[in-house]
């Protein structure tokens, strides 16, 4: 959605898939292959999810 809002003003309960747009890398530019864990119902309106990686990473997500 272009306005970054969930349909029907719902809560973000869980993440069912992640789609990186490019390779996820560590701060030293090494490839990172481990999956993050997620927390749903994050943020003041509970409409966000939080990804937590085992180390500092950089990359882009859809």
C-alpha cells in the first residue's frame, strides 16, 4: 500500500515472509545468512513489526 497503513486499520500480529531486495550484509560487508526473529503489534498503534537480527546488518526490505 502506498500510504504505509494496514488494511482496515488492523494490528500487525505476525510476519509470514521476508523479502530482502538485495543481499543482507554485516557492518564489515560480509554476507549474513541467519534469519531474524520478529515481534508483532509494535509501535504506538500496534501496526508495525520489529525485526531483530543477531548482529548489526544493513540491507533493504520490501
